């Protein structure tokens, strides 16, 4: 039933062989040595400082949504860096391999990358930037902020949250190991039929691509379920739907998209895997396969995915603008409606990625009009932000600069998007770098919103602000880089440069390509500024410490607890009385009122099962890629056994007693006093009891409400 | 704006000391329901692929469903699966009375009927392979086999889950954990039966008549 693979295969190692390790490659071999040296240094430092126990107990086995979110963001930043290096390589190859006179090194006729290697670089760049950088960064922020904004102690399913992170990490590990063992796909990040069929791509690159995508899709689906359930089920008392902070609304709309669209990706990739492993004929050029079926299935997921990443970014901007304009968000209801309108329309636009399929004027018109409809809710959002700033008391913090920058980029990206929505124009610029410049403008909106959010919420998570000077330096360098790279790219698109060229024939384009390369160099400076920013901020952390409400003008519930947020989030669940609860409390002079009484709280235990399952999914992906069947079976069985063992043991959780809680709160209050120079009102007596019933407890027969209390929503 | 529907700040409740939060079973069932939505989307995508690959040219020169499906044979599978769901439902009604033996009987019956369904499916697939219909035959045959076998894989994992639940209920009785999982499994088992209705109608009946 399995297909014969070209080349060697043995039952023990599958397709793995020593010649699959590219030790002769002049780029990868030194990189491998550098990675090994770096890893040895990091592992050595952890061992030297005896941090393994700390790392294991506090981070690797944690189910705390804030720590998981931080790890998601670190993962995303590392992959953002890797994706940036890929981008740097692409730009350098194009400026080098320009015209027949251009030189070539490392086995390439022109430039320094062979066409096959170049194909892998741009495929990895796209996949990494969208699925392994933007997605983890946004999921990380949703993880940290959403439970705080709804006034919950944790996500609805803390263990599932950890599982989602470690499966995403497995996907990252899989794409990283493809650098040094075997090769990666050269079919672009979204793939084309039939080039990814075994016949035309006999190597393991496409298999790495399939299983990386499958793992990240699985992780994101689990995360989506968790976030939706958290928003629907875990809201604090008084938090009615129309008091929900706008970032939480945006997260809800985004995760509904994720939940419903990722299965389409999983099926599309699964069918590719069937073709490659079982010899089926879904997307083959003969035997009744259908090439465009793949493209349709992929973009049925692919376009909703675009909005899955942009909607949380819009949510972030909607939090930053009011905080630094000292005004409530303009048009809250329309903002919510716009988010859901975008989420809904996202399902009706996928064909605009391939108008040139030739589906005919009726089909193309439908998708063209549907695509233009997206401009309406997006326009509503842009005007809402503008009106939020209008007559506001604007503070140009670095976070605000990023948000305003995102607004300008959205204008550029959005208007070029409207141009591309017209099939007549689209036919002219299809697959040109004009399209590349368009969607990079849009994805940069996300990057801007993310860096704005890093600055905005960093003090909440770590208790001190990032350095404003270096943050602004980074912003201006990054913006200069964006202009220098993407303005010439728009021009080149109009001049007819197609995407993904490993060799650019037209020497008249050289000045533009050089400008883009200069832009990349400026980007490199902004990356350096980011590292300086981290260094300076950590060095000056004592000076930059903040209290609960780090900016003094923030509006929602996450600013009502200490900075850094204690692991139990809120000592006592806040009761929500207004939209923008903190702003309402501040307005009425009760923003520093503290609870008068503490009760025991129930928290979930840490678990190592999530990271074990994550590691096993990596093994499974690797074994599938290399067709090591016994290892596939072994890791799959091990995953199932671990799940059964975990479900057998359950998690009774543990109790923080009211006395412990009061002690921790008192210490937090004293730290706050040192920062702000005064002590919040505080009083009250600890009372024991009140822990909520959880696991291992016998329940009454169905039909009567469980003793732990009904659903208060 | 925000202040309109807000209470008087001097009297407002700011903290909810005795807020008990959510009920564990309802939260978990909701999350599981969300997962099932994504599972439904998975099948929807597979049906879309099947629809696209069900033209006569999709079968290349090989046999079409009209040649190789046997609706009456598959009808016995349908009956087995529906009875399995019925047995599971009766087992769950025993949970309401706190009747462990009743639940166990229901689960055992559901399991046996599920095994019959899966056995018939495997036999059918082997029969098809013997007649030269495999995933490698044509695009149409690939879609037919992958759609039905993804459903069968769901049934397989459902059966595994039924076994685990029997062991858990036997060892622990009706706890928040076990009752919550029985409810989730019930939703899962029902959904697989519902999807089977679509498989039977659109793949077997329609295929037979095409």
C-alpha cells in the first residue's frame, strides 16, 4: 500500500542516511557549527548556575497562562529572527544575481544560492513568518492578556494551553532541524500541485513542510478552543458581553476563524500526505486528480488565516490608541461589529489568491466584490481609531508610535489590496512583487501592532517599562527599513518583476534592488536596536519599575492587579461595573480600593505531560518525514498512552489558603508602595474556606446542578 | 458610553469574594463541543474534496461508485452504528439514576456494535482492494476511500475511548471527571453517527445511483 520512495530506505532508519546531512554545504555547515557552539554555551550556563530545576519547575512544566504566553512570544521572536535572516538571504541573492554578468559562488551560477536552495529559503521564510512567528506572537499575547482582561485566574483549560504551546514548539523544532538533516520544501510556503508530488519532489523537504504545518495547525486549533472557552465561560461577574475589552473581542473573532478554518488546512495537507505516502491521486496530474482542488482547499484556510493574524493586531491597536489618547475607544460597538464582519467575510474571498485560475467572469466578480467588502469594516476601524485620537490628550510613547505606524501601513496595504481585488488589475500583477509588497505591508501592520503591544504590556508582565529612547530608535529604524524595502518593491512589481526569482535578468532594476538591500541593512540596525533596548531596559529595571496601572491612563481589567501579575492573577475576583472598568474606577476615585477579605483559591498543578507529548509529536513528525515506520507507531502509541495516564490521574489542583494569599498580597502591596510612594487602601481579615469544588469529588446524578455552583454568566 | 449603565460608585460591588466561577462539567463540555465543530469542518472539507473528485473523469479508467458500492451491505453498518449510539444513550440515562451497572451494559453494547461496524468496514475495504479499487486506482477512488476511512478512524478512537471510560468508571465511579468525559464521548459518538448519515447518503446511495 505504501509507495516506493526513490533512493535508499531501510526498516531501521527509513530514509535517513549520512549523505542527507549537508555537511559539505558552505552556508549550512558553518551555521551548524555555530548552532552547536551556541547550544553548548547555553546548556553549559544553565548547568553552571544550577538552573535546570528552576527551568523545569517554573517554565517547562508550567500551566500558568502568563508564562506560557511569554514562552509563545519568545518562540515567536526567535522565529521572527530566523524568518528575517531568510528575508535577508532572499534580498541579497536578488541584488547579487542581477544580470548575466553577475558573479556566482558556492556552486551557484549567479549569486550565492543555487535555485534549489533559494526555493527552500523563500518557502521557509513564508511559512515561518506567518505560522511560526506571527501566530505564536499573537497567541502569546492572547494567552497573557485575555484571561486578565476577563478577570479570570487562568485559561479555561490550563493543561490544554501547555499542550498547545509544546505542539507549536515541536513544529518549530521540526522546521529548524530541516536545516541540518535533509532539506526543506522548495514549493513556496503554500505549495503547488503537482510539484509537491513525490514524482517531482522526491526528497524529504515537502514532508517536513507537511508535518510542520500539520503540527502548527493542531497547536493553533487547541489554543483557539481554549481562548473561545475562556472568553465565553470564564468572565468575571458583571463582565457582560458589551463590557468585554476590545482586545478580547478581537481575540474571540480571530479564534472563531482559527477553529473553523484550520481543519481545512489539516485536510489539504493530509491529502497531500496521502498522495506522497499512499500513492493516492488527489492532486496528481493524471489518474483523475485535480490540481486546483489543492489550491482551493489551501486558500479556504489561507485567507481566513490572514484575518486570524490581523484581527488580534487590530485589537492591540484598539487598546493602545485609547490608553495614550486618554479617551475611551470611539465606536466600541461598531468596532466589535467590524471585527465579526471581517471574520465572516474572510470565508468568502479565498479565490482572490488565484483569479488567474480562469474560473470565469461570474466567479471572479463574486470574489472580487466580496474582497472589496472587507474594506468597509476595515475602514470603520481606521476611522474609529482616528476619532479616538481626535481631540484626545495624545502621548507619543513608543507604543503609540508603533500603533500610528500600523495605521499608515494599513492604509498603504489596504488600498493596494483594493487594487488587487479588481481582477483586471490582478491579471496584470498576479505573482509579481507588487503582491509581495502588498501583503508585506499588511503583515507589517501585525508586526507594528506586536511591537507596540510588547512595549504596552511588558510592564504588566515583568513589572518594569522598556526604555523609551531605544524603543523609539528601533521604531524609526524599522520604519525607514520598511519604506526602503517595500516602496521599490511596489515599483518593481509594476515594472513586471515576478516573485521568487533566484536570478533577476533585468539590470535596469539594479538601483531598486540595491535600495531594497539598503533597506534590509537598516532593518538589521533596528534588530540591533531591539537587542540594545532589551539590554538597557533590563539593566535599568529597578529605575523603571511600575505599579499596577503602569501607564496611568490604561482602561481595562488587566491593569487592576499587580505588576508583575501574581500567578493567581487576582487575589479576589473583581466585580465588573462598567465597560473600561479601571477607567471607571479611576474616574470615581476608587481605582486603588483593595478587597477587604480573602478566601482560599484553587489552582491547577504543574504537569510534565504536556512537554512530553510535545516532544513525542516532534518525534512523530520526524519519523513520518523520514518514513521510519516503527518510530511513528511507537511515538503515536506513547502519545495515546500518556493521554490515558493523564486522564486517569486527573489533576486535583491545590489550594492557596487565605492566609498565604494575604501574606503575598501584603508583600506585593509593599513593593507597590516603594514604586508609587504610597500604600493602597487595605484592610480585612482572612477567612478560610470557600475553595471551589473541583476534581475527584463525587457529583450528584445528572439533572441536579453540581455542588460547585452553576454558571454565573 | 461606559458610565451610563454603571451603578453608583459609592455603592458598587468591587470584588466578588465568594465567586465560585464556572462549573467544571459545563466548561469542559463547551470546549469539547468546540472541538467537535472543528471536527465537523474537517469532514466538510473532505466532503468538498469528494464532491470535486466525483466526476466521471475523476475515476480515470477505473470503476466508479456505481460499480463498487453496495448500499445494502453498508446499510447493515448504518444499523450497527445507530444501535450503538442508542445503546450509549441508554447507558447515559442510567447515569442520571446513578446506576453504574446500567451504564456499563450500555457501554459494552455500544462497544460491540461499534466493533461490528468497524469489522464490516474493514471487510468492505478488503473486498474493494481485491476487486482492484484502492487509493492508488484513481482520484475518485482516493476520495472515496480516504473519506470513509477517516470516518472509520474516528470510530476506532471512539472505541478506544469507550474502553478507557469503562475502566475509569469501574475504578472511580461517577466523579466530575468521569461524568464529564462520558458526556463528551456521547457528543463525539453522536457526531460520528450524524456524519455517517452524510457518508451513507452522499457516498453510498448517491454513488450507487450515479
